[in-house]
């Protein structure tokens, strides 16, 4: 794998030059193709610690690199700009790379650098008080995509959905359902001020009535309270699971907040924090001294009423994650939870966990646009707002690809008109069509008796051929960088780039020619295109059609 080869060479050269390099060697494709095929900014990373200008650091590293690189595979490294070190692939390496792609088959793009490290990703975790919305759809696509990519890089990555099935919101949901049952009977009803007014609550009431459960639930509710709320949670969660399944997202576990309380984990966490000296009593409540860990103020963990706060339950949940042996936890939270990040990180630090054990990624808002206009995100107005409605309108592949095209930390404008477009203007259609076109070429070649089994790759010399192969070689790097930077968009962007390079090759060079040897070589190149596009789409949970 070319990225591993160059990373090792750069690291070794930096060490020989007297620099201490911590962390991975970053490799990127230069913006200007004239600068090379891959580039590293390692000299800029090392310059500050070394107390030297970046170009001087780059020159020192390059001096040692020239001794460690095989000139038949990599041309002499060059330095550009403030200190970028650039590498140019030699034809022998390019042809070797094509052979590697074809030899690896479905495994190309995967690696073992994660070494089986246990990582837990928690995402979506929407309140079970209604259907999943488009922000949840975005979180599901990104969280599931990153989980798949982590596994492809050798991590033991598990996904989890945290079900908020405790607290006042569940009680309010139950009261709202009871009000809708009265409405079904034509009786006066009033939904609580903090209740739920959506059409989906009417659906729950109808489902209870149709199942003949109303009397049973009223008896249970009279004895213990909360029966309608818990039934509604189960109903909503089942629908959420079905929607996620249709969306191609499958969680290893749905962890219920009620379990945190029933297992006594909230009290255990409180006792743990108290034993470490971070809990104090004030105004009849218990407070966590989160300011000891950089938070802007202390946080209540047990109210004066004796009721634990959601923050304490959340701390207990993360403490339980750590107890399961996960070396790293990644949470995807909505933009409205941004302010809670410092306090949860403070509680993890207080429990003695490494500073980087918990990583929180904020999933920003989604704006839907139709006809160039912002869609009013109002359920009552009948506009599209839920994951299910989005999938019904644009399909699973398009929805997932569109959510993965942009950084999750940026606001996203989702163009519904573009998403429904069946043309090259639609990014996912463009990539899938490139895969289908490669399959079509393979079928045509087979019909004309072209066999690439004994192909001579040295016959591939045309600029479009060499450029395309070089790009195909970079799938493992795209996957690795997507994982390191938590940016699945790296893979969607890469697949789009492959499509952009395949189409010019296809239009300019015939695969089935009058020269059998050249036909065989070009067919194998098309095989590699189909393999890389198929592998990349599969890593994102997106289909790779053979015909379109």
C-alpha cells in the first residue's frame, strides 16, 4: 500500500534527520497535479518544535528520504511552498498498484492499523417521543459510515443508540397520549403545556385503541403511573428501529436510560465522584465541582428534591461504557447539546479517564431546500421532516450519500430537487453510473472474447490511463484519512474524483480494440475501477448497481 510505504519512509527519514515525530504522517493529494501525486506537510508540523523554518526541516528530511526511497517506484521528492514534500509515482509503481488492487479484490481499501482497538460510537439517540427527523438522519448516516470505516481499518467498532426512556418527557408523552384517547371519543381534552402535539401522538392513541389495550394500560397507570408513556416509548422505538433498518443502519445495542437507574449505576457514579472529592452539598442539593476541570461553573447532580439530574445519569452511562472495556468513545450530539460537552468531559476527567477517552462530535443542523427555497420544517404544514419521509422521496442511497458529502460540523443545505435528479448533476448518480458503466464495459468485453487474465500492464501508458490508476491506488489513503479526521466525506469526495477520471478515459480510449494485448490491459483497468467504486460505496453502506 503506497500510503504505508511513504509514511514509513517519511517517519524514518525524520528520525534520521534528528526530529521527533509524534502521531501519523499526513498524506494528501496536491491541489496542483504538477507538484506530484502525494504530498506531506510533516515539515510544517515539526518546524515549531525544532525551532527551524519549515523549508529547512523539509530539506533535512528530503536529504534522508532520497536514500530511503526506491527510485524505480518513487521519483526524487521535491519541496514546494512553505515546506510541502511532494512525491511523484513512477510507471513501475503505478502498474504495481493496479496489480495490488486487482489482487486484493473486495479487501482493497481495508487495513489493520486499528489493531483491534475497541471503539464505541453512540449516535442518533433521539428521544423516543416521536419519529426520527432529518438531523437524526444525518447523524445516522455519518455515525454508521464512520463505524463501517473504523471496522475497515481494523478497529473493533460497535454502534449504540441511547434510549432516553426515563424522566419527565416520558410522563408528558403519556399524558399527551391519554388526551388523544379522549379526543378519539369526542370528549373534551387538553394536552399539557410541555406535552407533544404532533400527529404521531394520534397514531399512538389509535394503535392502543386498535390493539384493545386501553383498559389494561389505564389499570396499570392507576397503580404505578407511567404506563401510557412507557407503551408510547416502545411504540415509537419500534418505528425508529424499522426506519433505521430501512436506512441500512443496524446498532449492536439499544441502551435504555432506565437501565442506568434500575442497576443502581447513577448512585455508583455519584459515590465514585464523592470518594474522589468532587461532590459538595450546597442549598440542599449536591453539586459536582466541574470547575476543577475547566468547566465555567459547578453543576448540580442531585436536586434538592433528591432527584438526580440528567447530567448525573449521562455521567453514569459513560462510566458504564468505560467499564465495558472500550478504549475510546465517540458521541454524535445535536447542535443543541453543544454546551453540555465541557461538563461531560469534566466528569470523565474526574473519574480518572484519559483526556481523549471521550470524543464528542456535534452534528449540525440540516436545511431542506426545494425549488431554491427553504422548506418550512413544520409537520403541521405537511412538509417533509422525518427520516422515513426523506427516504421515501429520494431513496436510501441518495440520502446517505448527500449526508456524507459535507463535514458533519457544518450546516447542510439538502437540495431535494438535486437529490431526485437522475443525471450527472446528482453526485451519487454520477458515482453509481460510473460503476454501472464499468460493469457494462466488462459485459461487452466478455461478449467479444476479451480475456484480461494475462494482461501486460506496461501497455497502459496514456495520460488518462496513468492518472486513473494513480487515483484508484488512493482508496486506502482516503479511508484512513476519513477515520483519522472523522470525515466520511473524504470517501465520497474520493469516489466522485474516481468517477471524474474514469469518464474521460472511457470517452477517449476504446477498451475493446483490434489489439488483443492492449484490450486485455484496459479491461483489467476497468475491472479495477469497478472494484474500487464498489468497495468504496460498500464501505459507506451505499449500493453499487451493475445497470442503470
